[in-house]
């Protein structure tokens, strides 16, 4: 099998696009944007604190948090019987940069 550097570059660009699309998909819900905004205003929060802020059921907020964690936008840590969540600011900065690069290349 003969793999060229160009093939690796195409695969890398495709993987980057897929990763960016997955992260943007996680952001593509108003409740998740609100959750991120709430978490950004605090060092970390438990799910119950987010539920108090939003007019959503605890199970719904938990599901949204699960999606944000899976996308790498929010960090999760166990704190006794509670779960604490915090925005991954480095990841959001990386998404912002990737999106800026994408829009510059298109426009």
C-alpha cells in the first residue's frame, strides 16, 4: 500500500471537519447555549444549579450536559454524590479559532 502525504492531509482535514461539525452540532440547541452561558459565569456548577436557572426538567438538563461533555465543551467531575460541570474554555477558544479559519477560507 502506497500512502502519500496528500492522502494524509486530506484525511486530516476531513477529520478536523468532522470534529468541528460534531462540536457545532452540540451547540445547535438554545438550551445548551444557555447552559454554557450559565456555566461560563461560574467556576463550576452541579446539575441542580443549572436546573434552577432554566425552566427545564432535571432529566432534560442532564441530557444536554451529557451532550456537551461528550462534545468536549464541558468538563465533568464527580464531587461526592454530586456531579460538577465546568466550561472547557480552551476547547471553546479552539472552536472559535477553527470557525474563524473556516469562514476566512470561504469568504
